[in-house]
C-alpha cells in the first residue's frame, strides 16, 4: 500500500515571519517525508477552489485576501496517517487555545484580525488531500 499524502501550506504569516524552515523541520522531525514543495503567490481563482467549503462564511473573504497577501509554500508530505499526524502537529485552528508544543500553539497568537492567522494549513481527510494536491500540484 502506498503511503498516505497530505497537502500542507505555510501561509503568508509563516513565510513573512521566516517560519518556513521551522514548519518543514517539524514535519521531517516527526518522520514524514517531503515529496513535493513549491513557493507561489496564490491568486484568487486558486484560493477560491482551495477554500470552496468555506464560501459564504464571515471569514471567507478575509481568508482569501490574507492568503493573497504574500507568498505561500505548498508541500506534499507523505507517511502512514500523515493527514491526522500533521493536523496534530498543527494544533487547533485558534492559536490562542492551540496546545503548546503544536505549530499554532507555539508560533501564533490572536492578532485581532478578521481571519485567524495560524501559520499552516493541513488537509483534513483523504478526499480533501487528493483534491487540494491536484490544485497546488496539477501534474502530481
Ligand atoms: P483549519 O485550518 O484548522 O482546518 P478551517 O475551519 O478549515 O480550519 O478554516 C480555514 C481557515 O480559516 C483557518 O485555518 C483560519 O485561518 C480561518 N478561520 C477558520 N475559522 C475561523 C473563524 O471562526 N474566524 C476567523 N478565521 C477563521
Ligand atoms: Mg480546514
């Protein structure tokens, strides 16, 4: 059976603050492999596809604007149960209450913005992972 894959994004706040290496280090230190990686400036069309499930929510437009505010780094990581494992490394969505020891708990906090700036994205299911990987790595 081939190893599971997930799509991880270092969001613009993470890239701006120089935390890309820290995020990659945590992924690799946990034992997952980096299979693909690219830095890009995501445009609205790409982000609207990626965040389609959130369309209509109050934080949707701020989220899309935030994700266009600077470069992001897209990563495909692999390993058994990597989807669940990376969500665990990332911590809770709200960085104020994300557990210390997690990426969001250690490295992010509430900035008083309309959208929560929390360093990383990680796919939440095998279906999301396949869909999101095909958006960011169309040839994979
Ligand atoms: P996740 O990134 O932990 O999977 P989602 O619910 O998928 O969280 O939300 C996507 C992103 O939208 C979050 O990472 C965060 O940046 C932002 N977000 C989610 N819920 C809220 C909210 O209630 N207020 C502000 N921003 C939010
Ligand atoms: Mg999500």
